C-alpha cells in the first residue's frame, strides 16, 4: 500500500473495500486480515450495493476515529434473516490504530439493533 496515513488507510477501507468490493485490499489494509475478510465478505454478499459515507474523522497521530453511515439493499440471507429486497440504513463509529500503513487494532460500534429491526425484528439469536 503506498498511502500510509491513518486517513488514507481508512479512506481506502471505506471507499475501495466496502463501497467497491475490492476485497483483495483487505490483505494490505489490515495487519491481521482474517476476521475482517470474513466479516466484510459475508456482509457484502448480503448487501452487495452497500455504500458507506464518512461523516467525520478525527486523527490523533496514529489513531483515527471515523463516524460513518451506510445504506444497502438486503439481497441475500444474513445472520439468519431472509433477504427483504429493501434498502436498509445504519451508522457507526470506527476507532483504529494505524501502524506501518496498516490497521493494527480497531473497534467498531454500530447500530446493529437498528439494522436487525429493519430486517424483520430485533436481534437474532
């Protein structure tokens, strides 16, 4: 990866990986890509037109906080919910530590309950 600033890394994650489905980028973005690859692949399979918009970002050295929102059409089953064929929206915040141009650690809080409600009621078991 040629861009190494936290802002550039997160822009690549949201724009190229989440928005355009360039899953091969996961190997370059994450220091430990396995769980990210699994989650993003499954999520994009269920919501293939998913689009994230970065609402705000704050950088402090190697740390970055990104507030984002997302929308996509539920086209195939996800977490035990049959596809509803409708656009769903949700938002979240991701905090990441970027070292040597890769996400070394990250934590995301997102409105999973709101998404599950849109998919047909409450949290899945």
